[in-house]
C-alpha cells in the first residue's frame, strides 16, 4: 500500500513546485515589463514638448491602464505619481482628463497612500471644464471618507469651489455640505473664507449682488440652526452670518425674536468658543432691532455676568455696558466693510496647503522645494537607524533633562522581556521605514502623520488642539494578510493630562481599519506625555507583540500664539525675570534663519520679531487647573522666547521667560530637544 501511495505523491509535489516557479517567473516578467514602460514614460515627461503628440497621448493612455490595474497596488500608486508629474505641463492635462473617472475610482481604494495620490492628482488636473464633476465627486467621497483624509479633502474642495465657482450661492452650498458631511474637518479658516466672500470685496461685485448673496447666506444659516443638534462649527458659522446679515432677511421669513430664539436654543450645549461668537451675534442683532430684542438680549447678558467661564463673563459684561449707549453700540457693531483686493488675492487656504514629500508625493519639484523652505527643515529626519525593537515601537526621543524617559533596549520590546516578537514583526521593513522614535518626534510638531509602521500594522495620527483641550484620532490599519487579534490598548493615567478614550479595536481582519478616538484636557505643565501601550496577537506567533508607544501630545500642543507688537514684547520681557527665566545653549541643530518657522509651525507661538541676530516669540500655555472642592479653573500662562544663533561657532542660545517658573523650565527643555544637538 505504501508503494502505491508514494508514486502518486511525488509527481503531485513536483507539479506544485513547477507551478509555483512558473508563477514566480510570470510575476518577475510582469515587474520587468512595467519597469521598462515606466522608464519610457519618464523619458516622455523629461523631453516634454520635444516629443510628438501621438507618443504623449500613448504615454497618457498607458498610465491610465496602470491606474486601472486592480491586482497591483504598487503599479496603481506609481501610475498616479507619474501622472502627477505629467500634469505639470498644461498641454498634457487634456490627455489626462480622459482618465478622470479612473482617478476618481481610486479615492475608494483601501490604501490611504493611493487615496492621497488620487486626490492630489485630481486637484492638479482640475480646470474650468471639469471642475464641477470633480468637486461634486469629492463631496460624495467626503461623506464616507475616513478621518485621515477628510481635512485634506475639505481644504481642496474649498479651494477648487472658490477658484471655479461662477455663482457664489453654489459656493455657499458646498461649504454647508462639507459641514454636514465632515464638520470636524472644517476648520475656522475654511468657513471664515466663506464669510469674506459673503461680506464682499471692494471690486468684483455690485451692491445689489452683494445684498442678494448676504440674504442667501443668512437664510442658509437660519435653516442650518433649525436642526435639533447642529455641530459646533456649523453653529459658529451660522452665528456669524446671522449676526452680520439677519437684517437682509424679510420679516415675513423670520421675525427678529424668532431668529434670536432659534440661535439661543443651542447655547447651553455648545463649547465656550461658540458661545463667545453667539454673544457677539446677539449684540449685533440687538443693534439692528433695539426695540424688538432689548429685553431678551440684555437678559442673556445679565445672566452671564456671573458665569464661571471667565471669557464669557467678561464678554457679557462688556456687551451689557455697551448696550447702554445705543449710538456707541451702533458705531462699534456696525456691519463689516468689504475686504480689500489684497485679501481676495491672498487665499489663506492655499498658503496652508503644504506639499510634504512623505504624504503628498503628487507635488511638483518647485512646490516641494518651496515647502522645504517654508517649513524650515523642521521635519527632516536624522536618518539614524535603530534596532528592530525600536522600529517595532521603541522609545520616543528623550527630551534633554526629562525624567522617566523610557528605555529603548530589547527589554521593552515585548511583555516577556525578550523583544523577539516585536523584532520579527518589523524586521521586514525596519531598514526602509522611519523608526517609531523619529515618527513620534515629527508628530510632536505637526498635526498628522504616521505613528507606527510595520509589515503587519500601520498606525496614523490626526490631532487638533484648542486651548487646554485636544482631540486625537489614531487610525489602525491591518496591512498584512493575516488577521490581528486580541488587541489591547492601555493608556497610562497621568495627573497632568485627563484622557477620555473611545473603544479601541479588538480585532482587525486583513485590510481592516478602525479609528481610536481620544479626548484630552491639559491640567498642569508636563514634560513626558502618557504611554500608549499596544499588545496584539498574529497567527503563527507564539508570543503577543507589544509596542510601548507614547502619545505625541507634548506641552507645546496646548500653546496658543499671543499677538504682541515688538514694543509690547520688550515691556513684558523686562517685567518678567529672576526665577521665571530659564536658559540653555549648545551646538545648533539648525540655522538661525529657520527659527521663525519652527516657533510658529512647530511650537504654536507668534513670531514677534525675526532678524539675523535673534528671534522673539510669544505664546500662552493653556490648562484647566484642578481646584480641590471646586470647579476646574482655566490657567493661562504667558510665555516669551528669545532665540539667538551664532553662525560663526554654530551655537544656539534659548532664553525663556514665563509667568510660571515650571512652564519656563519645561518649555526650555522641549525647545532644546529640537534646536540644540544632544551631547
């Protein structure tokens, strides 16, 4: 019987190996063919208009077939990237427009890098002929997009809608649609740009057209707040529009009392910033209809004069006093005048749109070089390689002078102390991917990016901070072919940072993704943020994988710029000294001309003065101090920074003065970790 089995088994095994060899040969042949074709297209792009139009059309069509290759994600990505370089020539864009539908389909891909590349390419090829189709499709994608892409989608939709809209009522509709689809991704500068267009500019529109547009915007805002629970951002925009332009509405549409009632219904549940805007809207409504609204509006101000929120209390008191003099109130709260042509030409959304080589490779070389200069080299990686244990989740960068800095040796790699599982998970791509340490350090000075990368798991972070509060979204993605199970996430408790987290993922199928939401409240100054401990199992591994990560929520995330004139800065600087001053000096890790970009973009400070000899910055550190037996009290600590750079001996000197000595010391240590080389 054994003799009859083996003759059957051996040929079967040989056939299996032969088939595998043939498949490998076909894959290699396919890769070789694609490599040759890509190089041929690169030659066409390099030669530009020297190439005959038929060959250019052929190259564009070939790229379209690459983007349509469902089996090969890498081919799709390279096709999109090559298309983006071809799109820099306006005469070739018309050829790429034929593949618009194929590019739009890539926005549904499971790989976020492909989705980003497709979005960037659509932005590049959008013009007067196809803008309506592209904007409508992007709005639809926004409804179902994940949090990692929503903010970029909103930014580009807003820019394209403004640049191409011939009817600005349509532009208003698009902004309100974005607020309905992804309100968390619509930042203040997006909706305030809409306000600028509704207020109007000195040139371009007649007074009649402006009045019609303002009435339409006010009606749109009134409809928005008629919902039962509109989002905070929608309430802010609606309050601004109603306060400015409710006078454009006919009384039969809504009476002043009804408008005030509809708006004030949402006051108890919105955040403090929204309430502040609403109070100004109430005052403007009162200045427009003093007889109809005096009793209701003054009653609201009277109630808030004893509010525990200091900002609301002050604003209500000031507005109540202003309302006592109708002539003065009318003068102070008069309608916004039209903006200048300079404001119209300088769109802040375009300035905010950054082209980063890691996450936005669909940029031209000129744009990448401009971005590198504007960002002051702050996001440059040191390029240093760490051990596989560190790549799997090793320690964040140690801030000089910091305490309780986590270890980066192998003992932190796994729960058993060996670190073997973490090493095996990341060994495949540790040589190509940034280490967890460098990713963490980058996230501490930027709003979004990669948090952890391995062949099995990808973590990406998007974060937003206002005052003492922050919100962080950690997107989990299973990049492997095996399920990830028994996921456990532990966030260490810390007295300085209160964290409220939604349910973390427990299992992820191949290609599966889930977002872990964190709400944070800063309570006191701190140096090292809490740990984000991750543990999970992968089939075939005997031990669970442990990643000792750290949240990129450092103290400077809770800073806000303080607008000071140079003379005011010097006055406060001289008044603050002694134990409230901290200094540090050492070998420079960057040039002095980069100081301004680092203070404003990385550490959320206002650049007061930037000259060759020094740079001055000012900011406010925000926290909600816990008072025993009472409600939390808002703590705002004024901070001033002086940076001095010497090109002769390549040194940097940091001087920090703050109202709170501990804030001064910690801020100096954080700045030193980025501006002074570790010794």
